[in-house]
C-alpha cells in the first residue's frame, strides 16, 4: 500500500491547491473535517488523521492545522506532528506554497530522531519523506543549512543518550577527533599535559576513575583571519556518581547525561563545520569521570586551580565547577576569545528554580546576554536570566583556601555561577548556561522524543550567525 499524506490547513480552514485536490479525490472528506468541531479543537501544530480515505490509494491523510503567524517555531512544530504520524511509513508532505516548507522538514527531522541502537531489534527508522512544493530549488537551498543543524543536534543527542560504559572519556574524545574529517582542528590534551598546565582542579575530579581525564579543543576558523574567536566551554562529566560524597541510588542512572554541556559544544562545532560557517569559534570540553575509589579526592581536600586560586572541596559531588574552573581559565589564556559561553549540567538547584522548561542564564554582559536570549526565543529553546552578585560570594568563602566548592542550599545555582565567575577575567563577556533541567527529558517535547533534547545547539548556532559571522 502506498504511504501516507500530510497536508496543511490554515486556521480559518483555507487549503492550498494540492490540499484541495486531495479534498476532491476524497469526495470532500478534508472539507468535512475542517467544518467539524474536530478541527476547531485542534491547537496550531496539531493534526487530525483520516484513515483509509475513500478515493485515494494512500493509507492515511493527516490534516495539520497551521498557526496564524507561521514563525519558525510553529512551522517546526507542524513538521514534528507529521513525524509522529509517519512513523516508519513513507510520507508525502504537500506544502506547495508554504513559505516555511524547509522549516517544516526540519521539525519533521528533529522529531523523527530515535536512539534505538542498543535494542536487539531496532526499529526500521523513519520512512522516506518527500515534499511537494512549487519552488523546489528555493526550498532545497533553505533546507541545506538546516540539515547541518539537524546533524549537530543529533550528534549532541547521541552523546547524551549514550550510556557511560560506552561513552568513556576515551570514546568521547575519539568521536570528537573524528570531526577532523569535517575540517575541524581537534587537539586532545592528556593527563600529563593537563598536569603541566596546572589543571589540578579538573584532574582531582577524575582521579578516582579508571578512565583518563582529557581536555579536547575543537577549532573552527573560517571567519575573518586574526579575529578573536568565540569560546564555547562544556562540562563533560561522562558519569557523575558524586565521588566520595556519593549520590543516592535512586536516579543515579541519569548521571550518564552529565556531559551534556560538552555534548552541546560538540554539536555546535559539528554544525558549524557542516555548514561551513564563516566564523571563528573554539570549543573546549573537559572530559572526566567522577567516581569513588582509593585514589579519589576526599571532602576537605584543597586543590590548586590552573589560575592559581586554591579550592577547598567541601563536597566531591560539586565537581562540575572544578572542571569548568580550569577549562574556562585555559580557554581565555590560550585563545584570547571575544567572549566565553559555558554550558553545564551544573546544579540540581536550577531544576528546583526553573523546572525543565528553561535553562538558567547567568551573564556579566547585558548585550551578549540579550542577544543570546533573543536567539533562544526565536529558536523556541527556553532560557531565563538569573542574577549574579558579589553578595553571594560570602557563601563560598573558605576558612583555609581561597574559595570552597559549595555554598549550601540557598541559591545553589547562583553560588555555582559565582564560583565560575571567579575564573572569568575582568571585562571578558561571559554567559554561563546551567542546562541540568533541559538537557534530558523524561517526556517527549515538541521536537524531541524522551531522552536527550539537544537543547542549546539551535540557539547557539543562531547567535553565532547573528553576532559572530561576517
Ligand atoms: N551533575 C550534578 C547536577 C545535576 C543534577 C545535573 C540533576 C542534572 C540533574 C552536579 O554535579 C551536582 O551533583 N550538583 C550538586 C551540587 C551540590 C553538591 C552543591 C547538586 O546539585 O546537588
Ligand atoms: Mn555532581
Ligand atoms: Zn555533575
């Protein structure tokens, strides 16, 4: 049996030429649906399926209700609902005159993602999808950079979904090294080099693990020669047991996603390379595993960071900030960036504050921060600004070292951000994104099935296009 058909209906029930054709072939079935309260009850971006329509060889026709203002977010949502409808069947999308047909296809691709490589009987994957449009060259040209973006998102999701016995620090680094084929310059710093650089804070986190700690630097330099790059810095804790301050068993399995920040950085770098972005961007990720062991660091240890500041480790489970302290400093020293954006699944407290709908955004630079928030809003990625302030620093004052790594329960996400700020140079524009609540979801979202979302790849790519690409 031939596959399935999706068509678009304006909120007022207006149909394009191909949809009218389907309506007449089905002897008015589409129009009867539009005139019914079934259609009234649909929200924009939702669809209704007519199964085994008379007069058509297709298995089913899905009528998708469009939004009144069809921005990129609602166009993608319309595509996503088609992905759920198509499943493994072949799908033909009729969008002859829709101005955002490419965005519809992008939403379809994002929602069609599935992580089933570890099932002994994996699904067949998405069926073939064809679009019927009046201006195929134009739509194809618009879809090309979106395909690069989808690949970046999938790269991020695959990394976040991958369990920690497979995605070790070594395996993660190897997957990043493979991006050399795309023209990304990849350097892997091993433990002896990290030791020489003085990254004792990062190394202390990984010293209880069998997996060696690594820092991976990814450089994409197709912007103006000599122009300072944007630095993207990511927390890559491949598994966070908590260390000696071990976490409770319930839910510990979710800590396979504690490398989500590094995964977003990697996905953005992949997208930039695939779409040959005219920008200078450097990605730096700290890959470590936080495990309890005879060699693991203890609560109460004092470590010296690459910057030189000493840190009292009150809680070995506040490890992300130790990793970031050193790679933030390294990124600034080594690359003299025009700005720094770090991403980290840093605190449970950000989930208490913002839930799973918004990432926490902390910044010392209103212009850069506003540009990021605009990019996130355009892309439909929830982001909410949180405060910084020197008054919080008293919570992380240490009796015996320069600073301590936890500030207790009050303002847990803010004290974490204040900790990081200590490793940001004066005048350096900086954004810290706490993505603990948004990197992984227990329920499907508009554009992603359950599991890794890839949150941030779209917003950061747009920010780079808007602000760092000439
Ligand atoms: N990786 C966790 C934060 C986290 C929690 C990410 C839930 C995703 C979901 C982080 O390393 C952590 O353990 N943070 C502690 C900090 C505390 C010890 C100060 C926390 O949030 O409880
Ligand atoms: Mn932790
Ligand atoms: Zn962690």
